[in-house]
C-alpha cells in the first residue's frame, strides 16, 4: 500500500505533519479528516532515483532501507517517555512520526498507528512487522497491555536494548584499532611483495653466486605475488563467499557456532556473552509475567548461537515435565557453572528474575573487561609481528649486498 506524507491543520489550528498509508490520495485525505485533521497537502512518498536504480540491480533494496536495532531502541525510549507522561498511544506515535528519519520505520509506524486506530492491540500491530520487532519485543508489549503496565514494559525494553547496543559499541570500539591495523598491515605487505620487492631483488639476477636462503625465499614469495596476485585475491574472495554460503546452511551454522565457543581465549567470552543475552531476556520476560515455557520458546534464539539454542530447547522439554530450570540447564556443559548456581539459588529463594539479571550483569562486565584487555595486548603484538616481517624483508635484501661489499673489499 502506498505511503503518503501530509501537511495538515489539527483541531487546535496548528500545523502538523506526518505519514499515512492509503490506497490513493483521496482515501488518505478522507482518513485524515475522519481523525479531525484537515489536510493542506498530501503527496506520495516515492523512492529516490538512486534507490530505484539500485532496486533494479542485483543488490536488494532492503539492504539500503534496513531498519537498524539502534533506531528501534530510540523509538522505544521515545514511546516509553511519552506514554509514561500520560500521552495516549496513538497520540504518542503521532508525535514521534515527524521526528523519525528512517523512511522504512516511518512507514511501519504509520501502519501500526492505523492498525491501533482500527481497534487492534499494539502487540498485534507490531506483529505485522516481525523483521523489525522481534518475538521478544511483541510478547513483552502484549504482557504490558494485558497487565496495564505498557509504559513500564516499554521502559524496560528501552533499557535492555540500549544496554545491548552500548555493549556492542564498546566491543566494536575496542576491536576497531586492531582490526584496522591488521587490514592496513596486510595491504602494506601485499604491496611490498607484489610491486616493490621484485624491482629491488631484480638486481641480484646477474650475480653468479648462490644467494642466501632468506633472499631466495623472499624472491620466491615475491615472484608468486607478482605473477599470481589476481589469483590470490580471487581465492580470498571465493573462500569468503563459500564460507558465507556454508554458514547459511543448518549444518554449517552448527559447526561455526560450535567452533566459536571452543576457540582458545575467545571461546569462553563468546559463550558468556551469549548466555548473558539469554539470561537478561529470560529475566525480563519472567518479570513481566510471561509463563516459563513460553519465555523459553521466545528466548531460545536470542543467544545467537545454535548450540545454546538447542540446549535451551532440550531444557524447555525437561521443564515441561516438571524439572527445575537450573537442573535442566545444568545438564548441558555449554552453560557456565556460575550461571547454573545462580539460577538454582534464584529458584530456591523465589527471586529468579533478579538472579537472571544479576548474572547477566556479571557476564557482560566480565566480557567487556576481558575484551578491552585483550585488545590492548593485541596492539603491541601486531606491531611486533609487523616489525618482524619487515625486518625479515630488509635482512633478505641486505644480505646479498653485504656479500657483494665483501667481494669488492
């Protein structure tokens, strides 16, 4: 259905703007008048010429119109603030619409508002866009509507999403410099071996003496890159595409996720971060009255690791038979011992929700601290490796020159 941007005058005589979905401009004006909003101008929101050109190409339009989690987090915080201040839900959405920069999210909000005006619940309206709003999001909103605490649920959702975004940003910022150094270092070495070293080592071709071993090795490597650099790059690209396609298969994803949690040094951090995400989400669902079995069904994919997801699925089956959650999860070694102990203590004390959130805080803080420390160690290690490689290249070039000087002397 087309989406229209409008400029109108409300009942108080003030100018207002927004978007609305309708079959035609006439229908859009009728919808606005029925809401006591008098349209001044209504125009259809078209794709830009550049976006139309992209949509005809092989690149999917959704890649450029994707709604980021950070945008959903900002929207949730705005809704929580307005609803908490006493704004009706439809009025709150109307207030947010003009401030929303993402055209995709603006279109979703317009359709959600219309759906709510028609008498449907907010959770039902959100369910029309499962690619933007997760099952967790929708179920928490449904629980909030049922209990009359929608503003509290939105506030909790905003806190949770902002915390997750902040953790992701901290991890990315910690790893940004080492990753950048790796890319730049690899590029510099590639240029040296492909273009610079061959021109320098060509002066040794007329020597009638056997070159030193390091020099012969360097010449062999540089000749390979000089003649087959395109094949090397093609191999890297092909390997990346093959890995991406392999990861998309169920078997490939299982192998990759299993490898992630078994990596030395990084494996335990990946596992703790996934368990922390699972724990915080389960605690939030339980706090808002979602039944345990339904909550486990919702959060089994939240961790982002299929090994943990399978373990949660099996644990949910045990819980359905009457077994405690801590005992059911404890049968799977993928969950850290501290997590199992705190879940068991929470069940025994009747404070499971608080314990789940507490263990999530512990694991997130520990992961953040460890990754920051590892990133600070990676920087000097990478500089040292670059120095060793460049030193080897310089030594390999200088050794024949030293021998020539000795012969001349």
